[in-house]
């Protein structure tokens, strides 16, 4: 047995924990491990016919899917067709090159959040939330703010040391700024689900610019946005303090607010 093999195996010939966890190159999994099979869906602006199906396969081939199997095609109104394609890709994923935004703060229970705010801030922490622009989808903001919360976890209204103002949907940026001023908001939470033509990015930039113009640094609330299409690495580009993606829980948001506004003394100046 070679020296390299001896080092990579445990005392009884089994792979060591190190050798089992150092895997960094992976490929997609479909039917069997490492077969490279993927499934993608897309819409083409063409009526549904045999030519449209051929066009879908051609697009899949150009995406690197070969062979590409068309498994679903459905008309989506006049002149549009929705497709699902299944097939193999040869691309590999290098896990060591993946960069993510780490949480960077501890997760606290509702009781711990209340205790920290009461002991250190000595007043209720004011939070204003809304869906801005034409976005009428309140599911995201309600899941974080409403007392019923999401997946069995209570929303921020449940936290007795937080004062929550939920403005609802289709709130204009000037209305949001004024509400934050009236409520003396420590934090403003904005949910954006509508993303056509990057509406979520435009609305967020408009919001952050409005707060910078309306309030001096010491009195400006923490700006937090969330939604399924945000990239957490865009914080500086969008001019906000934090971005939350899909699957975020009320506890994560509450813990961040305590970390940023209380533990790190970023709270609004009275």
C-alpha cells in the first residue's frame, strides 16, 4: 500500500473522515450519482407546434445539455410556449470557489431578543415594514412581521419589545420615508417579490437614495430588503444594510436587528 493511500485511510482500512469531507468537485445528479442530468424550464415567444419543440431542444443544446429530451410543452397564451427539458451536462461545480454571505451573528430566541432589547436599548425597538412600488405580494413581509409568522415560527409582532408597523402593499417610497419618520423607526424592512425588468432592484435603489436624502446618517434607520430574487452580495450596490433571500425566518431577522441595532450600537439617535 502506498504512503498516500495509508494516510487517506483509517486504522481499519476505512476512508478517514478527512478524505470523505475534502470533496470539492461535484456534478449534477439525476438518476445515478455523477450522471450530470439536469432539468430546466423556459418560455419561448413562439406558438406551440413541432418547430417550437425543435427550437426548445436547440436552445437546450446551446446551453450545454446534450442529449436533450423535451419532456413537457404547453401553450402559454397566444404566441408563447412553455417547455421543460431534461438531459445531461458535462459541467462541474467547484465547491471551493463558491462564495456566500455568512450570517455573522448568533440566532436568538424570542425571549433572548426581548431581554437584550429591554436591558440594553431600554425602549421598544421600532420596525416599519412594507412592499414598495407596485408590488402587491404581501406574503413575504407578512411572514416576517405578522404574529402568525411562518412554518410555526412567530413573526416580529410576537416580540413584546418590538414595536411593529406593517404598511402593507404598494407603498410609495415617500410614504415609506414619512412613516419611518413618524414611527421613529430603528429599522425599515422591505419585501420585493415582483422582479420583472429588475423592478426589485430599481425600487430598492430608489428607497435607499430617498432615505439618504431625507435623513442624516445618525437618524437614518437600518435598511433591510428581502425577496426570492435578491443576491445577498448586492448590499453595497443597492445601498442597504442587509439583504435576506428565500427561506428567511422571523427569528433570523429579529436576531440580525438585535445584532446591528443593539449589540453593535447602531440604533437611531433620539
